[in-house]
C-alpha cells in the first residue's frame, strides 16, 4: 500500500514538473510578450519592466527560478496585477472555483441519480425516451448559451438572484453559475448512471438477489446501486475535469473571480507566472480528484484490490 | 403622600441618563445611517493592473486612482485643470521654474500632512527605474528626469523650499505641465508607508491615499470598495461616501447588471446601433465625443506602401467613412479625415466631397501607383481580435475591392501579438491603429509620430514635422499652438502614414439617481463629483 501511495505521489510530482516545463516553453514561444503594451512610450520604461520581472532571462534560468520558488510555495509576482503575487491571487480564486465545482458536481450527480433510476426502471418507455432526449439536449448545449439564458431568466427578468459578480452571501452569487455548470454535467451523469444501472440490473448478482425475493426498495438501495455506482464513479474524474474547464466559461459569463477567469486573463495578458500558477493548481486538483476516485473505487469494489 | 420631587443629585443623574440614552440613540441612528449609506456601484472594465499611482497603467486603474490619489492639480467635472493639493502656483518669466504653494489642510488618509517633501520623494520614486512606472515619460520635462530614469543620480528639478512650497525646474517650457501634474503618476504618494510595507503597500489594510477616497477592501478580480477619506481637504463637498468598483470584462454582462439594478454607472455599453440602444436605455444612455482617434496604420518602411504616396492616398480615398460610422460602429462616432479629434484641434468641419468624386480620384491615384483591376494590389490588413474590428476590416476590404479591385488578406491577431508586430515593422503592411489621449493636448496625439517614439509604428519621418513639434512644445500662446498643431497634422497627413477612420465616443449607462455626471472629452468621471439625485 505504501509503495502504491509513494508511486502515485512521485508520478504526480513528475506530471506537475512536466506541466510547468511545457507550459513555460509554450508561453515563451507564443508571439507577444507580457509588456507589449500599446501605451508604453519609452525604451527606458520597457527595459525597466523586463528587468523587474526577469523576462529577459533564458528559458532554463527562468524555469530553474520558477521551480525553486514553487517548492517554497512562491509562484512569483503577477506580471499583470503588479500589487499581488501569484500565490495570493490563487488563494483568492481557488475557494471560488472549488465551491463552484463542488456545487455544480453535486447538483448534477445528486439530481441525476433519481432521474436515472426512474429511467432505468422503465427502459424503452416514454419516460426513458424523454429522459434520454433531455440529457442529450443538455449535454449538447454549450455553457456559453445556457449560462446567459439562466442569467436572463433568473436575474434580469425574475430578479431572484444577482446576475453576475461576487458579494455577500456568496452562495447567492454561486447558485446560477453552479446551475449553468450542472446542466451539462446532469446530461452526462444521467446517461452514465442509466447505463450503469441497466448493466447492473442484468448482472448475475442482482438476479441472485431478486431470486431471494427482496423488496424492490431493498433491491435498489442495497444491491442495484452498489453494483452500478463504481462504474458511474469512474466517470466522476472526467466529469470533474469537465467542470474545471467549463468553469472558465461560466466564470467569464458571471464575472466570478475564480481560477477560470484568472486563466483567461493571464493567457491574454501573457502573465506567465499567474498562468503557470493556475495550470499547476488545476493539475493538482485533477491529480487529487483522480486519487480520491481511485481510493473510493478500491473501497467500493473488492475486485479492484 | 409620597414625595415625588427629585433631589438635585437625582436630577443630575436623570439628566445624565437621559443625555446618555439620547446620545446612544443618535449614535445608533448615525451608525445605521453609515451602515446603510448607499454605495455607488461602478462598472470599471478589467481588473486594474495596480493601485500604485506610479505603476497603474490600465484605464480601469486610472479611474480608481483618480479617486484615491491627488497631485498638485486635478480636473473639474468638465476636465478643466484646477488647483489640487497645490492651492496656487506661479512660474518664472522664462517658464522654466514653477513654484507651487500647497494647501495647509492637505493630508494623507492617515491624517499626516502632505508636504512639499512628499512631492519631491514621490517624483523621485516615479523616475526610479526600479519602480518601472509606465507613465514616467510624462515627468521627463523635469530637469534631470531622463538621467534618473536611466539609473543615474543627477539632481532632480524638484525642490522643497519649505514644507508648503515646492519648486519645479523644467528642461524646457512645457505648456501642458499643469495637465501632466494632474495625472496619477504625479500624485503625492506616502513614501513612508511604501518604505514600511514594500510591495504590500497598496493592500487595503496598508494603503494610505491622498485623494477624496481611501480603499476599504480589495477583492482581486472582483471588487474594490472605496470609502470617503475624512482627511481630504474638501471632504465636506464629497457627497457619495462609499464607492464600489466592479470588474466588468464583458459589455453585455455589464449592461445586464445595470438592468438588474446592480450597477449605477457602467464603463461602456453593449454593442449595437445607437437607435436601438436609445430605445432600450432611453436617457440613461450617455454618449459624447471623446479624445480618441481610430485609424489604420501604414508601414512606410516596406513594400507595398513604402515610397508609394499615391497608393496610400488611393487606399484612403476609397474608404467611405460616413458608411462606416453609420453601418459598422453606429454609436455616434464622427468620420475622421485627419488625426486630431476636432473637439481638440478646433479644425473646421471638412468640406463634403461626393463619393463619386472621391472614388474617381482614388482610381486615378491607384493607376498612378502602378496598379489596375487587371494588375491588382494584394495587401495584408492586420487587426486585433474583436467583433467590431472584424466587421470594420471586412467592410474596408470590401470597399477597397469595389472601388479599386484591391485584394485584401485579413490577418486577425491577439492584441499583444499585434502590438509586437506593429512595433517591429517587419511583417506589417496595413494594420489597426488608434490612440486615446491622456491629456487634452494635440501633442498627446502628434507625439506618437515623433521619430524617437516607440509608438511610431508606421516609420513616418519628416524633419519639418519634427521641427513643428519642437516649436509646438515651447509655444505657450494657445492661438499660435493651435496653428502649429494643425500645421504639424497637415504635414503628417500629406505623407499619409495613417488612414484616419473615425473619432471615438465615450459611452456609459448612468442611473437616473446619479447627478453630477458631465460628459467630458477625456471621459474622466471622478466619484467625488457625483452625487445622488435624492439624498
């Protein structure tokens, strides 16, 4: 077990190092530098900027400096937002993206479960067809369409929730974006869960349980779900990744200061340090979720141990 | 019968109790009032790059910096320069030495007096290469400033005669000195606080400001909340006690928040025609001419535009500006045929020439340049990604095609890439250009095309132009200055390094509950000048 954990940790560190090295190389190869600003009028000012942030250094020395800082938790100063260092910006943005993602995922999967159960219990029926049509519709509607539509309905027309930005209480401002994120995921979750439930219903284990004459409720909760969930759980990782990438769109639409927004603005501003910080954070989140899913699968499914 | 009369001490005790209760009631009412004091909600575009007045460069930073910092001079609601921390000033007969008399009541937000020494230290910091102040160039008129910016230790032309009197010595006569001194880069900064907190000095918990407001909270990429600075010398006349600036990166999202009542004042308006927007927003829509010029830049250092004035003129004449402002931009812009906005240069309205005449002239010039419909010009037109730019460039390429038969290759680039390519002048041919003024001064525009300017992306060079600019820089008489500015502009346009298209307008949505919002050419609207229509 210990070797497995160590292997996973070492693999994770390697992935992160590769991520930083590739990202920095890509950033440097993209035309347009952080201080290619329309309004800087003098050569002296441009030179002072480059010296201040060390952008005139070579790739290897930049990478070395960045990695040695990263080990100490220092991601360097933001090129674009001169008053903050990257660690602070990440600290401000992470809770927002994590709350948004957690809310979106919970909305999607928790509401998908009863719907999928219902559809799986009536396979091929009208309800099943309707559920499948709904999930396909939601899955194929991009977030940049659903997000503004939700804002138009619940904020601009009904005035139930704020239309954008972040204030107190935070949940009010996160509700609509989380819903926008959840809709696509709901579509996916329903399909995955429905498939897993139908497979589980056909399994020998369930047939055996049915033969023992258990009640419908007991069959579903104690036998059907434990067989179906591990299959569905394996989809939680891609779902979490989709939420993370999708939050970039949703955060833009709802003006939420999360990681997604930081990613977009840092890419346009060539804010190397902030962009690397966001990439590393997202990398860590994906790795950790991957590990958690694996642990959960090991716990749920004895065959994997 | 019980005696109900009070003894003297009891009376005093009662009085004290009554007055204590009254005081508590008044205090709680006051506190409630304070807590519920209405906050002005302002849309402000992208996250400001810094709240350090010497390092903030973006328009969004400048908006907030004008609220929290102040220099020797400042602007009134119309954009005119008025006394700021200096209550008056005088200059020597040669115009090279200026003496500023500071208000004795001027204080930082921590209550410390603002002295002439603070300004000397502030200017020195702005010109220190370690500060890397993007606007440091505006202070290069001070003696010794350029050497300082290059890392030297030359004496700077800023001296505190005493705590209240500041003397500035200039390299040369600078007619727009007072306007330069109103910019955030020339504001008084708390050097002691900066020394104490270093890079962390602009944090809400550390920052000490010199303007009408101070910073209460700063949530990066979301909001910055300001509160009235009680030590500001004119705090009594500041009507709005709290202001919250919101990061609003998308114009449609900003308009949606305005519609939902979450914003009182927006930074811009969503795209659309003026008529439709008027129908949607009515009198809340405020559009006015501003000091911005949109043009196409032409690279004079390489083919096909180098040494081919006739071709450049033909390309300019083939574009129908009136149609562009009516069909493409559509928010009240004025067609442009020269660099300087007319509200700045005072130039007369250009005489209308029928399209057919312009097109015939364009075709004749195109022929003279060596091209024809059978042997058409192929030209690259670069622009930075935006919906408006794409529509504009497409329209222009169609006009060139229809009038001259020119084949245009449209190249869409990201802003940073375009800036780099324009500056390098290696691969550019025609490209999107433009300028928004920092100062209401023709030189702010004309200086872009000075031979040593890094903003001169066209490669335009003319000795006559340089000489005219040199004279203009030293001309204090406004009439003579206007004549010189127009002459310099004419010299520039004769070489046609740019194709002016239109002059920008400022566009905002303003809640009817806000009074004191005055459209001005620089589009500056400090919160201290705004107030609620119903207190």
